[in-house]
């Protein structure tokens, strides 16, 4: 989730600081949902912190007590516009936003935190919001009960969690350096083996050297169009593809389908849509 916001944070001159201190840190959770919660908290911190601010993400542990199990505590703290005491009381309600003024300035539906809270509740955790007031920054604290580290794959096959996916060999083609780096991290974190290329020539070379299950490619490449590249990869290597495009009109989607892409994603890339697109593609890979 953090990787997704690195570019935005750099553009806004926001410092992203991490202190991952939690020792026991395994939880029983649906990873996609948990990622959605973190995504929402970090997105809000980025959205509501003016240029030059700092966002700190820290993890710690609470020891087990009579009342509570051992927990991991994740805090997302920002130095942004803060939350008034009145708004704090309602912030996890659906469609609530800090103020209509903020609403007009920042857009959004006021659903992110309500959904996050529901998801965390369903996981047996808690999420709370804290702020000393206007312009004093905000802190969101999430706790989840920890579990023992899962044993390495043994005789007992681990039950496939919902959303568990196959590891794919992915060829990533993207000319923007930061985006390529972040996407590589993201896809690797999702357990895929990623080879990246910055242009079509590099991609064709990689594909001639080793097999891939899937290509994820930008459309606007420096040497030739991602559409042309996809046609070649499809005819030469029978590859499936997901395209990343700045345009999402019907004719753009039709054009990318015609070139052989099975999925069309419009930038800025939504992490869940990308994950879903990869899962769809994986279902067709042999
Ligand atoms: P939205 O999609 O409108 O951002 P959320 O449910 O994620 O909805 O957030 C609801 C409201 O809570 C926001 O509109 C904002 O007023 C306030 N809020 C959330 N996070 C922060 C934060 N880090 N700093 C200041 N205000 C925040």
C-alpha cells in the first residue's frame, strides 16, 4: 500500500517515514482487504497533509492481557489539517466528511473509513481516530490480534485463503522509471516473478530469452506503441496482456483489445483493479 503512494508523496514533498517495530506481526486476515484498509489510511494522510508534511507509519505490539489477546498495533500519523472533536465522533460513519468545505476541496465520498472500520471489525480488530484539532495532524490506530507465524509448508496443506493467487512470470513494460520501480515492488510483493523493460525493444528481447505468463504494459512507450508490442508478443509468444493506459474511452479499450490485451486499466492504476486483472489473466494461463 505504501509503494502505491511513493510517487504522490514525492510530488507533494511529503516525507514517508516507517518504524516497523512489531515483533509478532502475523495476523489471520484476508490480505486484499487488509491492504485496502492500509491503502485508505495512507491515501487520507497524503490527501489531508499539506506540502512538506510528514506521514509516519509505525507498528508495535500490545502484550496479551486478561481482557485482550496479543495484538499488532499499526499507526498512521500525519502532520496535516487535523480533525475537529465533533468530526472525530462521526468520522467512521458512512458518508461523513470533516466539513463540507473540506469535501469541496478534496472530493471523495466519505465511505473509505466506514468501509475500513467494517473490515477491521470483521477481522476482530479495532480502528480509532485521534487528533488534537484543526491543523494539529491526525493519527489512526489499528489493532489486530496476532497469531503464531505460520509453519513453513509442511504435511498439512495450508488452506487457501480467499484471493490466494498463483505466482506468475510477469513481463512489465513501463518507461517511467519511478512507476516501473514501484510496480515491480508491488507485483513482487504479490508473489510474482517480475522482469521489467523500459521500452518495446527491451521487452521483445526479454521475451525472446525466457518464457512469461503475462505482460503488463504501458501504451505510450518511447520506441513503439504498446499496442504494436502486444501484437508481436502475442503472435511470437502467445502471451496474454494487461494494458496500462492514460485513456479509458470505449474506442481506446476496443483498440487495446484488438491488439490482444485481455484487460485494459486506466491510469492512475487502482491497485485492486490491477490485482483483479492479474487474477483474471491467471485463470486463463496454463
Ligand atoms: P473520503 O473518501 O471522503 O476521503 P473517508 O471515509 O476516507 O472518506 O474519510 C472521511 C473524512 O474523514 C474525510 O473527508 C476527512 O474529512 C476526514 N479524514 C480522514 N482522514 C483524515 C486525515 N488523515 N486528516 C484529516 N482528515 C481526515
